[in-house]
């Protein structure tokens, strides 16, 4: 953690700017859902993208932005995981989806472990987590349409 202007930051802008950028990747499935008139999912993904990017632009530990990001991310994860279990049936989606889920969990945990160890490249794993999550959201939305 970095102390700056009496606020405790998760890390510097040099690291977190990449998480702002990767947070916007959730806009891709949001637009996809909107095009296919899946408005609940479109709005949920839009909110996740904006709230996540807003948190990472000024990543202060124990802030209201962090709390909202964590709560909405957990709700979204449950919504998409449950829909994935129900709707994903295509063999290629099953293989890439469950493989992606394993890599998703690994990258999330690895980012946390590296951050705690004060490794400067921890954010790469969290950005990878965002990108894999975006792919997972897309295959789940596509499966729901079939």
C-alpha cells in the first residue's frame, strides 16, 4: 500500500491504470447484451465496468468505491456463474468456459498473493482476470440466446 495525501492507496497509477483499461472490457459483453435485448445483463455489465474503472482510477483501500466494486462484482459473478451452469451446453463453450474459470480463479488469487508480497507486476494477473471474465460473460450471454 502507498500513502499519498493521507490516503492509503492499493498501488500507484502506473499499475492501476491498466486495471482501469481492463475494466472497460466489460463494455463489450454489455453492448452484446444490449444488441440482443438482454437489458438487465447489459445494464449490470455497464455498471460493473464503470464502477470497477472508477475504483481503479483512484484505488484507495477501504473506500466506498472499493466496497461498491466488491459487492457488485460478487453479485455479477453469482448471476453469471449460475446462468453459465444452466445455459452453457456447447462442447467448445464448456471446454473453454470451465478452463477459463480455472484460470480466472488462479489469476485472481495470484494477483492477491503477488500484491501482498509487494510484487510490482501483480496488476497483470488482475487485468488477465478481467479479460477472462469478459470472455466468460460473452459465452454465457451467447448460450442464453440459443
